[in-house]
C-alpha cells in the first residue's frame, strides 16, 4: 500500500470519528452551551459550538499546509537523507 493511500486512510479514519470523541470547546463557549438552550436544547447548541470550533481550527492549518507544502516536503526529504 502506498504512502499516500495510508495517509488518506488515516485522515478518513480520523474524519469518521464521532465529534464528541475529539471535540473541545473554550470556556466561553462552554458557558453558553451550559445555559438554558433555546434552539433544540443544550445538547444541540453544544454540539454545534464544538463543530464550529473544529472547523475554525482546521482552516489555518490547511492554509499553512497548502502555502508551505513544498518547504515541508523538502524539509522531510532533507531530514530523511541526513546522516548523524
């Protein structure tokens, strides 16, 4: 199995995990989620906040990877070829 196929399967596996398994929230979002929920109860608001936080966190990392992917790949190639 190729390296890219393995990486794709790993990313797919992480993506398919339930949101509750790896979602976290800030203190302010937690306070809002624990308050009296109006739109579908507390669970719906908390779930939506956690998903929104995850999307907001993912975008900068994706942008950085897309902008600097040549440098990142070059660094790993240089690191793999280094002797020491």
